[in-house]
């Protein structure tokens, strides 16, 4: 995705004006079952706790897409999931325009996702 949609100035400008961009390791949130035990042991060893009941964590978990290595999520300041897009679903001819549409529709409250038949953003309600 970095070499594609994130190399488009329109996308970067829109992101900078409207979002706080961050990332989260899925493994840290327990998405990968095979890593749950090693991560729990590491937290015990390091004395760090992790509250998966926090509203932000819950919004991230709700936005996960099955079998997706990377998800693009739009989460409101009130920790509401506004949009969820699997990186696998951004393989369309004009990825930058497609991603920008996803972001704009998510901000507009359309809970944007992707319609697999048309490869157009859709409502996920």
C-alpha cells in the first residue's frame, strides 16, 4: 500500500488534514491464536498489562477483516468504527482514488467497506 496509494499527494494531504495515523500489531490484540500464549508470557515477564476491553481496542477488533494481513480502519474520536477495508481489497486499477473514496465515505458516516462485486465502497451496516 505504501508504494501505491500513499505515494499519491491527494491521499497524503487528505490524511494529514483529517486523521491521526497510527498502526497496531494484530498479534498484540490476540488476533493470531498461535501468538496468544507467547505474548501473554512476554507481558507476564515484562510486567506489562494490556486492556483489551478498552473502547479503542474493541473498535480495532470489530474492524478486522477475515484473512486480511492488514486492515485500514477509520475510528472516530469516540472510538466508533466508521470504516474498515482490507488491504487485499485495494487491488483495483486506480488504488489511490479508490482509497480516497473509502476515507471520505467513512468520514461521512457511511461505514465504508468494499462491495466485492463492483469493487466500489459500500456500506457495512
